[in-house]
């Protein structure tokens, strides 16, 4: 799995988890939902988010071997 797909999966999981926690535990978890959404929004303009840095340090590949950046 590559960074772009894993990043979307993690962000979606965080959003779903925080919505469940807001529903069953405390509505204050919606602040976390907003934080994830804001990070997704700013990453559309900057092409950077904190989770990408973490995933790179963990050794998750950015692209399939032999394939360069298509952007």
C-alpha cells in the first residue's frame, strides 16, 4: 500500500471513529473531526499533511517501484 491510499484510509477512519465517539461518548469529539477535515482541506493546497510525514518515516513507499511522480 502506498502513502496516498493509506492517508485517505487513515483520515476516513479517524473521521468515522470520531463521529462514533461523539455520538456515544461526548460531542467534544467533533473537534477532532473538524481538525481532520481542516488538515485535508489545507493539504489540497500545500500537498503536505502531518500524517504523510509520519508515514514516510515509517517507511511507507510513495509510489510503486519504478514509477515516478505523475504530478
